């Protein structure tokens, strides 16, 4: 049947319209891809993916044969953490800035919640856990993120200059409230982390450098005084006034391994043996003796780096350090490039938290730092700890997404 010129014209029009529609769909898809690539920090995503995978592998090695730990719980923490990461990523972090006081109140409630009868739980001499609906978690972990946001919101209001002595004392006092709260448990390790976070944010926020150095010197002098006079106070009052014996031994044993041969001193010796026995290439998965045979206490948590070093050796340890360096540098890049002081302070506070935890954990495993029970980011066993690390990443991704806006 012959096709009329009118029918041919209609067919060409439909074909042209279809081509244009397909072209628009393709352009829209390309636009979505470009938008995603602009908002997603792909190098940071890659580094975090490698770190998380490495951590799950090492935790799985560390808990083999132990009835006290469950790998499914660690996976659950990673899963919940990734969900919260995405939610915080798409959330505009700047909306949190006006809520300084509510954030402080929530922070204090979290830190004091282990003191509530029937809710708080004492573990290893510290009342730093709570039980809700049969589930245990450490409120001090989410308090770290809330503290970072709260301090960033407060310090950002000074526009990069805190030169008045009166204002500095006011800001310092408000900054140390979370530290005082965590020390009621007492959780010395988390208290140190919160103090470092406060100092980093104050430094980045423009606080007078001399006052910051004076503050750090005073805190160090106070710690030395506590260690010097705590035993005398305990003898006078008949009970542990400030620090428990195991806490003092943890702080001092790195100076003398024989100070507490059955406690912190034993842990340190076993940690050094595990690290040294890994050699250059490590013993391989399933061949670690210190952790595998139970000689290394708290292997999946405090001494997870020792498990890694024994299993994967010097090469595996260097690989971890390289990943951590990339994580910190990429986060620092976000802090520098964002046009918002609030975002810069959140990013630098997060860097301070991660850097101190990395330095302290690896340092204490090697005998270079006091044993404080501080976990290793993205590596140590603990679902609440994993969730908090992913929440911090969610804020960093949100800051990166809004980096060009004012």
C-alpha cells in the first residue's frame, strides 16, 4: 500500500519526537551522574570502603574461637552506620548550628545516663554502659559526635577570633562540660578524646594560642598531681577517691612494665610479643598464636592492632597507616575547601578525634603511650563505635556536598 506524503510527514515527526525524548532522557541521566560525582567524595568513599573491609577481616580473625564476641554484631554496626551515613550525607549539616544549647543538654544526658539506676551497667570497673530493651551500648560514643557539633556551633559564632580572656574562659568552661560528664563514669580514655576534640576546635576556631598552651599545661599538671597524691587520698579516706588502681596502673605501666605484672603490665608484654612475632609479612590468617591461643587480652577491641600486626606483619601495618593517612588528609581537604566556618570546625574536630584515637591506640600497643582502652577507628570490635565513625563520615560527606555554598 503506497504511503501518502502526509503519512510520511507524520511518521517522521513521531520518529523525531521519539529521538528528542530519548535525547532528553540521556541528558537527564548524564546530569544525574555529573551531580552525583560533584557531590560524592569518591576518594574518601574508596578509602573508607578499604578501611572497613580491612577492619572486618581483622575482627573476624581476632574473634575466632571466642564465645564473647559475635561477628554478626559487628556487621550489624556497620549496616546501621552506613544507613546513618547516607541520612546525614543528604541532610544539610548547617541546620544543626542554631541548636547549640539543645545539643549540650542531649550530650550531658547521654554522658550521665550510666548513672541512672536500672539503666547503667558497670563493665571492667567503669559504669560507662547502658541497657535499653535488652541491648547494651556506650552512650559516650554518640556523645563524641554530639560534642563535636556542639563545640563547632559554639566556637563558629566567634568568627575565628577568641581574643578576650573572659570569653575564652567562658568557651573553655562550656567545652569541658562533656569531659566532666564522661569522667563521672569514670571513662578516662573517652575523657581524653573529648578533651583533644575541644582543644582542636578551639585552636581552629581562633582561640589565643598562649591560653591554649596554658590550658594544656594545667591539665597535664593536674593529671600528674592526681597520680602523685591519689594513693595518699585513698589511704586517708579508705576508698578510691579519684582513680581506681587499674586506671593508675594503665597510665604508669608504659614507664615500667613490671609495675602491674598480672594486669596492664602483662597486657603490654603480650601486645609487644604479638607485634614482634608478625615479622615482615605476618603469620597469615589462622596462624596467629598470641591472639589465637588467648594470650592477648581484649584482642578484638583494645589490642586489635596487635592482631593485625601478627597476622599481616609489617606490610599489613604499613598498609593500615597509609589508609589512615589518606582518611585524615582527605578530611582535612574537606575542612579547607568548605566555605562555612561551622563545617570547617566539624571536620577538624573529627580529624582530632580520629588522629588521637589512632595515635593513642597504636602507641599503647607498642608501649609508647599509656594503656587507656581507646579503640582503633574502623578496626576495633564494637557496634556502637562503628556506628559513631560512620556518623562522623556522614557529616563530612554532607559538608563536602555543601562545600560551594555559603
